[in-house]
C-alpha cells in the first residue's frame, strides 16, 4: 500500500474511546406529600420550619396522584376550630388555618363552596383582614402629620401665654404619638398582637384628648375647631389600628393532641 493511501485513511475509533462522562439527566423536583408535612407538624418534635413547610405545601396545587377531593378533605380538617394544627403560625405570620382557607378557595368549584360558614360570614360582614393595608399606612401618616402640626400650634399658643416648658411638652407628646403609631403599624405588619395591644391605648387616648379640645372650643369658634382640631383623624387611626381579635394570637410552639 502506498504512503499516500495510508495518509488519506481516516483514523479508526474504538468503542472504548467513546465519551463516558456525559451528565446524567436531571430528575424533576419532587415535593413531600402534604400528608407527610402534616404529620411532621403533628409530631412531638415539631419546629417552626415544619410549620413553614406545611404552609408552603398548602399553596401548591394537588400532586398528579392526589385527587382534588382528597385535598379538599384535608383542608377542611385544618379549618376545623378544634384542630390545633390550624392555630400554628409560620415565621411569616400566616396561620395554617388561613393558608388552608386560601388553598380551598384556590381549588374552585365545587370545593370552595364547602368553606365553613363562619369564615364566609367574616368576609361578607367586612371583618378586619389580618395584616396592614396601604390605606391604613396612608391614614396613619396623614394623621401623624396633622397632629404634629396641631401640636406646634398648641405649643405656640402656650408659649404666647408664657407657660413653662411648653415647647418641650408638645414636642414630647408628638414623639410619643409617632412612637406608638409606628409600633402599632409594626405590630399589624408582623402580626404581633402584643405590639398592637401596647400601642392601642395611646392612640385612643390621643383621640380622646383631641375630642375634649375640639368639642368645647366649638362653642366659641362657630364649629371651626371641629374641622381644624385633628380629633377625627386621631379617632379614625385608633379604630383602623385596633388590635386583632384574641383568637388570632400565635399558637404555642408545642402542638396539642391530634384530634
């Protein structure tokens, strides 16, 4: 055979030279069954992470091998008032019962129609939804600004009549109002009822004091003080930031007996 023929012949490849380090196919992500997550929360060694995992699992659609009827029955069990699991609260402030309610509504017809009547009535009657809305924040900020301006006017009046430490007193009252209003908003945003309960009396006291100023002075100002004095904003803020019902308190970290 000539050298030219040898040069033109293609190199031979054996089977052993074939690449063997190809990446393995990535398996689809699998989530623990909802029943398994529920059992973790019911176990004696339950931790907050187990509650969070259950709440996240409730937000997922049913698995391919899980019927909507099976999911609805599980959710209805969590919505029962005598089920202690529903009272557990995740690290984000959401209760398991609230997550179960949202999951049942997400299942749609006909399962959403099985929502317990007391939860339906709460929604229809305009009951306060947990958390802090944008309207609540706007109202609180406007009220604080209005009250701060009114306190400056009161301080100027007290200075005019030469009342000792008038500026210090009005500035101190303003700081207290700002502090407890912000604490109340933080309590609603974080679902901390303790902060809500601590702050609420101060907000109601402010509304009461402004009302005591506005109503008597209305007799001498032809009612103008009822518009100028911020009693209405203070009262509205105190009502909007009122504490949530005691039944919404976070449940203790240890689960109760399984119903």
